[in-house]
C-alpha cells in the first residue's frame, strides 16, 4: 500500500496556516473585551478602579505589541494568544486578592469565563496549558499573601476550588481539541495524497475516539473525587444505606451530596444535622457534569451560610446562585439550564427529618406503606417571571423507616415486553416489596429489575437512588 504519512513539520505548517486567522481575531476580541470590562470595575469596585485599569492597560498593551510585532520578534500566534490569556489570568488573580467575599463570588464567574473561553477558542500544545495553570496558581498564591484579608477556606469555598476544577477540565478540553484538529488536518493532507486510505481512516477514528474517551475517563475520576465519601453515611447509618449510581455516559449529570453541619440560630443552641441531596442536572455527559460541579459547590456554600438553616432556605440559596452564575455578563440570551433536586436534613438524635424539593419528591416506606413528600414544582435555575420560595416539610421518623431520594432516570428507562418506560409505579412497588430486606439486598433488587427491564436497549438517562434505613 502507498505510504500516506505526512512529515510532522508539514502538518504543523498547515495547522498554523489554517488556524492563524482565527487566533488573530480571537486575540483582538480578547484585548477589546478585557478593556470593556473596565466599566464593570468602575461601577462595582470604584476604590480600585485605577489599579485595575493600569493592570488591564498593561496586559492589553503587551498583547498588542506581541500581535503587531510577532514577525519582528519571531513569535507564533499561539505565543501571542498565550501572552494575552496569561496576562488576564494574572490580572484576575490580583483582582481576587483585594476583594471581599461578596465581590469574590461575583468575580469568580469572570475567572471561570476566561478558562472556558480559552478551552473553547484556543488551540495550542499541552505544555502551554500546563505553564498557564502553574503561573495562575503561583500568581494567586503571591497576590493572596500580599493583599487578601480572607482566610484560605473563604477564598477556596467562594470561588477558588470551582475555578481550579473548571481550569483542569479546560486544560483537557484544549488538549482534546488540539489533537482532534491536528489529526483532521493530517488526515486531509493524507487523503489528498492517496485515495487508498480506508484502513487508515478507520484507525484515525479509533484514535480520536480513544483520546476523547481517555479525557472523559479522567474527567470522570475528577467528578467522582468531588462526590462525598461514603464514610459520612457509614458513620451515621453503618450498613443501613445504599447508593445506586449509574451514569448513562462516562460522566454524569446526576449527583448526590452529603455533609454534616450545625444550624446557626439567632436564639438557642445550634443543632447538628446530616444533610443529604440527590440532584438531576440538565443534560447528560459533559454539560450535565459541568452543571453538577456548580450544584455541588453551591450546596457546600449553603451549608456554611449563617442565614441558611433549613432545606428550603438551602434550595432558595442554590436557585439564586445558579440563576446569577449562568446569566451573569453582557449576553442578552438567558440560559435556562438547571436541576431538579431533593434535599433532606436529618436530626439523628430526635429522628426528625426536614425536606424540601425542586420537582423531586422523596419516599418514606413504613410498615409496607409508602408516603410521598411532594416537592415545589419549580426547577433550580428557574427563569420565570415569578420565582417561588421553596417549601419545607418536617416529619417524625420511626425506627426501621426507609427514606429514598432519587432522580427520574430509573423510572424513565425504556424496556419491558412493549419497549415502554418502567414508570414510577413499578419503582414504588419494588421499594415497598423489598423494604424489609437489608439495604444491600434492596440495591441488588433495584439493579436486577432495571437490568431485566432494559434488556438489550441502551440506558436513556443517568440513574441515582439513595436509600437509608433509620
């Protein structure tokens, strides 16, 4: 067979030629937008507008010099784009260091937008992403030490951890897009050289799929690392709980969340609660996974807010945070993504359960009888003209009561003899019939029924069910 390989220097030259104009336009837009955001600095933090303006002007000036003089300095357009993105990142690190918590939370989206924008627009080699990540981390540490009055916990909880996680995701997104574009150009050149590339094309597709799958598998490890450790439930319930968690794709739009916390009442002693939530985010795969990161981060924030002392108040807090985050900035089009969620707080001493839900109910099975606690019919991220406050339900639990939090993925699975949805009725019957069994046996029953119902059909949605016996 004819040799269809193309020398790397030829592929890189074509890669540069094909992407140069796009990167030049992106770079000029980035310079313009960075200067335009000065208006926000002046309105939000007028006491720092001069230093912010100086930083912005310096970053933009250096970037413009690099752009206009790249031939003289023998710099590639990738280096010019890198200078701009690095400069804005260091600029944002300085801005963070002088902000209080309120402004830090609002500005976190600007920092996240920088990395997401780079992930979607930039095509450069992995080494530049690593240099950017290291320089960003160092600049944040240096400016934090020099200027910030916040504790490390406040700094991380109110934007630092979320920004770092998004940055890591975007590093792998840039790498994947770079390799895909590089391989596409290489394939095009080889197709022009030879018409006998059927087997070669097959190998290329497999390589691309492997790279995407490998990146998603790494993203899955990151997402699973952010899920709560099971020992929080083990310490409270020993073996009397189960977690059935089956993503449809490699990464999931469903997530569960657990945390111990104390109330902060204005009167009386604080009360310790175990908080548990199960959420179903808009979309599957990577979009759902990004939304789950936001949801988990904001739930952690709600747990330390002094004014949040019930599940309903936690969902009100989460709803407002999601709305503000997804619709912050200059775009006119509103983002209507969000999540359905069930949230409970259990006082393990008094066996009192408080519940609030956004479209997601919970079940309590007691003596072969199932009770449903109904949610507020309003998703988190609601963008309707009227935003309803979430309601709170409080019930007294008895020994051996079983509580179930779940998303709709289990009941929505297609299959059975007629290829229809499994539906809530069969799901409820399974919970009632197996409620006398151990929690591990209950989990196996749910898995068996789901597998038998699905048969050879594909899983249509993420599945998440958390069961607890009091």
